[in-house]
């Protein structure tokens, strides 16, 4: 009996030692395992470099939208028929409605036809970028890299309009494009005098005898032109931050809802973001149309 009891005790000690070893292995594994972090950043994450150009995930998303637009335009152009089918008829209704909306701003169908291709392309580009950010996989498929000693998840794609660089580029294009359009429509000299009103100073010597108040009025006109320069810079800030703020806020909202419960709760907010994407694209396009219209109007009008 004593020998049997001694053997059982030895077996118990061996098993206890194995469990202790296994437990220590699990602890060491837990210590070695590092949590992978992923936070929504204000800046777009770099993916790779092309020489000195840093390609970010939002830039890749922009290229993807451009490819989609080019392919769609080529397909639609090839499928155009004199007698339209259902899809072509639907697109013609949308384009005609957009042209009527442009006419309500410009007041002239000829001017609308000149501006419409630019404004409508901006609208479609922003709309697709807004909606692509809602597709599963955008922002959730990527790779892991080590940053400052921590493992960080970096998505391959990110909604381009959630990056301030993209919205700022669109705003600069809109404002500069409107001024170039104004130069072609009203002429360089008239458009230049909207900002630096040399004409106002040149009128003072010839009209001061008939209208002495011109010596006070025209310098004020020149000062207003300088305010217009500040206004152009304010347009860039307004356009870029409005679009970026709304899209980025939607991205944060969806992430917060998914963190609470990944199934069910984010769905209503995704539908809300679909509507917000349309509204923001429309606002940006309409403001661009307004800027083009104002730039193409002579100062006296």
C-alpha cells in the first residue's frame, strides 16, 4: 500500500508540474502578444512611394474613382442611341434636370452649357468618393506595420473626401477655375479690376471737377477689391473644411456605432450617410456653379 501511495503522489507531482509549465507558457505567450491598434486619423496613411511622391490610401481611392468615371463615360458614349432605351432615358432625365437647376443660377442656358461639364463632373466625383467610403472593405482591409514600437493597422483604401488634402485640392481647383473662366468671359482687365481696382484711381482726375465726392468713393471701391482677394481665400477654406468635416464626422460616427454593436446598429446611420453624401456633393457643386457665375459677370452688373 505504501508503494502504491508513493507512486500516486509522484504522478500527482508530475501532472502539477506539467500544468504549471503549461500555465507559464500561456502567460509568456500573452506577454509576447501585442495588441494591434487602429484609430481614425485626420491624415491619410501612406501606403508606398513613387519616387518623391507619397501615395496614401485616400489617393488610391481617388484614382479608383477616376478609373470608374473614365470607364463609365466610355461605356455610356458607346451605348448612346438616337432612340434612347430605359437606362439612357433615365440618364437624360437626370442631366436635363441638372441643366435646369444650373439655369436657375446662371440665368442663361449658353452659360450653363459652358460650366455644366465641370460642375457635374465635380458632383459625380465627390458623390462616388463619399459613397465608396461606406462600402465594406474600404477602411477595414489593409496591412499591419510597426510604428514607434507599436503594431498599427493601416487600411489599403480610405474615403478620399475624408482626407483634407483631397477636399482642399477640389476647393482650389474650383476657385482658380472660376477666376480663369471669368477672365475668358469678361476679359482680363475687367476681371483684374474686381480685385485690384486701378480703374477706380484712374477715373479720379477726369471726374473730380464734376463729382468731388469721387475722391472718397473710388478709394473705397479699390479697398473693396482687396476684400475680394480675402474672400477668394475664404472660399477655399469654406469649401474644403465643410466637405471634409461632414464626411470625416460620418466616418467617426459609423466607427463609434460599430464599436457598440457591429451588427444592426450601424445600418440606419449608413443610410443617413448615403443621404449626407448626396447633399454634400450637391452643395459643393452648386457653390462651384455660383462662383463660376459671379466670376463671369461684369463688375457693373
